[in-house]
């Protein structure tokens, strides 16, 4: 009951045959049109003149006292520079050939590193450059200023010096402020290093940091923003405390029915799954890469990273989320907790002492009516500096 009769079936088959015949005719017409357009394009290219030479930039030379890496000067090609031992690079360590035929960045120069640049002389000594080395000259003895007041003589030293010796032969000796203030509980003169000077002192910062206007605090130098990195093409520069890292995140290799495609420099998306592949549907739908620079011994607890969900327009979003730490090489320092209904936070609960690099993987699973919908994975790399600033 309800089945079509023989005549009805024959009519349906004839109708389908006519429909397919019409589709076949249109398909053949489309092919003919495509062949005609390809033939016209081929003829036009054959008549065209020779292809213009690829745009290039003028040749670059290695700086005096340094080396050059890279011999191609075409657009988007890079040339890298480095200095020989005993020299430091000024300018750009990497230059890229631009579409207008000019090189990016600044011309590199290698300048000889001064043996006195690190202020090696202590106690107010003066550094003197010599071939291949340096020597320190001690400051001349300073005598106090004395005045006769009534029947007594009173003497004093300039600020930053203290009096020593006998009353008849007293001298003014430099006060080492760095040593005086390094005692436990004393106020800290410098964020990093203190260099004693005759009658005074100055603060110094480690390599990769610059001294701030207050004369004692250190600020990280962003080598990536200043094009002072040597990251090659295909990698990305990540600024870290006192330096930088060149990264090149890659999608996971294909495994069974699970394959990924890179949709941005820091994200991979899973290709569509076969309907019957449960393992594919359980695999992360997206994988994102994140890089966090941190100072050493950061106060805890401190939120480091947030994950959230957003529904596509016209589609219901998940009504439940689950967050968790699913991988990495140091899980004990972190916890993952919900901050609101749609957001989870990665919290640093134990201080990290640098320098070290830590990987932690966190995921977010979406559920609708208690049914699993999708999973999103974030791979977080934490670069911990050697310093607390």
C-alpha cells in the first residue's frame, strides 16, 4: 500500500532520463566554452613578449669586522649579518629585499667592543684601553678640607668620601655605596647591578635591557620591534625578557582520519571528519599556539591565559564547557579554572625561577544537552627570564 504503480515508475524513469540528458548537454557546452577560453589565453601568452626579469635589490657587502649570510637579492629574500668576536653589531642584523627594489632596515656596522665598556675597575679606578686588554689606574689620594676654628682644626671630606688615617695625616677615601647598601634589609640602589664611582655610583642593566630615566630600573629591549633579531624567513620573532625567540609552530602530522590545515601563523584547524570516525570527532577541532614571556619569581597566584567560546551567527552555542590541563612539561605550577560561564583561566600558582622554558597544553570541550560537540586545544609556551624585571 502506498507503492507506485508500474506506469508511474516508468514515467518517473523517463523524466529522470530527460533531466540527465539536459544536464549532459549543458556540461558539454561548458567544456567547449572552457576549451575555447584556454585556447585564446594560450595564443595571447604565445604572442606576448619575454617575461620581465624578477625585481631585485642592489648587492650587499659584509661589514668590516663581520660576515654576511645570503647571496640572493630578489624580492622577499633575506640577508643576515653577524660580527666577528670582539665586535658588536649596530644597525639591522637582517635585511629583506622589498618590492620597490630597496632593502629594509638600516645598514649594519661592526664596532669594536671597548674593554672598558663594562666598567671593570673597582673603587673609583680609571679604565685605560691598551692593545687587546685594559688596565686600571687608582685615583690620587684626596686630602680633606680643613679649617682652623678658634683653637681647634676641623676637617671634612666631599660627599661620597669618608675620612681615615691619623689626625695629622688623614685622607679621604671613597665610600663604596654598592657595598654599603647591599646589606640585608638596606634599601636597594639598583634593580640589577651597582657600579661604584669616586664619590658616587651608577646602575647597570644586563644585556637585552636598557636603563630607565630613574637611573636604577631596567626595561626590556624589544628586539623584534626594532628588527634586531636574526629570525629566518618562515619563522616569527617572539620578544622575551632580555632577548628573543624564533618560532615556527607546525600542525600535527596526519594520523588516521585526523588531518589539519594551517589557517593562520598561530592556528591549525581540523579537516572535515568522516561521518563514522569517532576518533576524528574527538580530536581537537582547532589547535592554537601562544607564547608568554614572564619575569623570574613572579608573585602568585597570577592569571596568565584565558580561553572562551563564541557561537557562530544563527547557531546555538554550547550550554556547558569543560577546561583542563592536558599536557606539558611542568603541570604542577599551573591550575585551570572557570572564571565565568563561558571563560576558563590558566593560573600560575607556584613561582617560576628562570631562565627556563615551559610548555603547558590546555583544552576546552563544548557540550550541548550533555552531548560532546567539539574540543579546542591551546599550546602555550612560557619563556621565563633570568631576571625579576
